[in-house]
C-alpha cells in the first residue's frame, strides 16, 4: 500500500480568488509550492490533488479551461522533477448532490483505489474547514494551511465541529510538520 498527501488546490498550492480561478492566466502557484511538493515526494508520499470546481457547473468556466490548468500544473511540476499521481476535481454544483464535492469523499476514495493508498497513513492538506472535514471523514491526518482567501481566526477554528491535527502558516510549514512526525503514529 502507498501513502499519499492529498492536497486541495486553490488557496493551498496557488493563490485563490473570491471569484474563482477560471483560466490559466489567473493560476499562479505560491513561491514555495514546488519545493514543498518535492519534499513530500522525497518522503515517499504520492501527491494527489482533490479540488472542488463548482465554477464549471455555475457556467463561470469550462471543463476545458480547468483541464488546461491541470495540464499546465502537471507539466510545470514534471519539469521540476515532481510527479503528480493524479488530480481529481468535482465540476458539480453544490445542489447537485454528487459524491465527489468536498466534504464528501468520493474523489478521495476513487484516488485511493486507483493508487492503492492507505488512508490512515496519509495526510489531507487544505485551506478550508471543508478540507479538514474531507480528510477526517476519509481517515487521514489533516493539516489546515492559512494561505486561503477566507482566513478563519484561531477562535473560529476552535469552534469547528472537526479539528485539524495541525494548523500551519503555509504548505511548506505543513510539509515540515509531516517530516518532523514522520514515522510516528500519534500526533
Ligand atoms: Mg482551497
Ligand atoms: Zn461532484
């Protein structure tokens, strides 16, 4: 079985926008994303992106534009020696009641079947409560990064019904946390 670090996309790997990231020109990675992903890969985790893109169902962008971003991302990372095992996105509307829109775990389960992932030794990293819920439901350890556009205060986070195992300033700090606790089962 493999271990994975499941990653949210917008606000975790790249700058988010309150109006969605609709096309490639709006897509910009954070400065340390590539280095952070490289570190995760070196630790022996598969890299899998799990993202909600309701902007498709809302007619704000197209499947083609989303896939262009994902192809660009894969290529950019590949050039730097980082391999993405997969990108799983939900194009549906919140009202569609699909099984793949986070906090539902349809895409996580699909990815874990396709890549033989042991969820209990995997991590889920994201910038929102929804990501923490997704990771928890899937049985992963969860890390909340504070690089999104909707920043919750520590006080707000404490009141969430699900609690992240760790909160870090950004993805690089999250990776350093994983590195530090590598091999330990109790966080
Ligand atoms: Mg996000
Ligand atoms: Zn969906």
